[in-house]
C-alpha cells in the first residue's frame, strides 16, 4: 500500500519510530524476550512486517469470501478493516507515520481475530495461530496502555455491532474455511509462525 511506503520514507528522515522502539524494548514484560543484539531493530522490523500483513490479510479474507459465496457476510468486516487505513476516525488521525500504521494494523488484526472467535465454524477451524495471538499481544505492548486497551474495547463494540445477532455464531461458514485453507492457510500459518522467530522475539509462559 502507498501509505505504508510513504510512512517508511517519513521514518527514514525522522527516525522517530525507531526511537520509540528503543524505549519500548526497555519496558517489555518478562514474558517477552528479545534474543537479537539490537532489540530496538528487532521490534522495528516486527512492527513493519505486522503492518504489511494487514492489507494482505484483508485481501485474503475478501478473496476467500467471494469464492465461498459468503461475501455479503464478510463485507462489513472487510470494509471496516479497510476504513481503519483509508478513513480513520478522528482519534486515529492524531497518529501519523509508522506509529499510526501500527495502531491501524492492530485494529485490523484484532477485528479479524474477533471475527473468527464469534462464529463456531471459524473458531473450531483453528485458522488463527497461537503466534498470531502472540503477535497481537506484542503489538499491544508496543502501542502501550491505556490506549491499546481502548482500542480493544472499540474492536469489541464494533464486532458486537457487526455480528451482534446470536444467529451469527451458528452460521455455517465451512465453505469459507475450506477456501481459506486452500488459498492461504499454509502461507499465513508460516508467516505468523516465523514472524516472531525471524525477528528474534520469544514468548515465555509465565507461572
């Protein structure tokens, strides 16, 4: 997306986002370990790849929804995710560059995660990998609280509006699941599985 390229050029001049990552690297919880010798660069590259995954995920969901004949059901989610980038709310317009794109990508990924969780067919398909959830948790830390918590609350409200009917949970979305498995599940799984490891980031379950 052009807005991602533009943000990267802006960062090349300012270095502001990398400075933020240096601060975040010193504030991560004990459950997150960065094994690279430049923690800030590991977080920086993670954030870039996390951002770049968002439009790919939107395109993938869109294509599979069309092929499965379920485009009408998924369209509200797809349009909402697109609007995070193209028509952000007034609050989000205050965040620019890679900082702003990380927030928008987080909203997109969390929206899709909640979408999966709110339907039995997608929930039992295990389409969302543990590593994707961990990536969202790390993005949450990089955004910082309490703002990240406010974003989570907004996603919850959005999903309630889009899939608030109890009938949504019982809808048969197996055709969509089948299309997603055929078209993208392997590369998406590999992407999420390697996103943390190739950036030398490890999650440890705390007792």
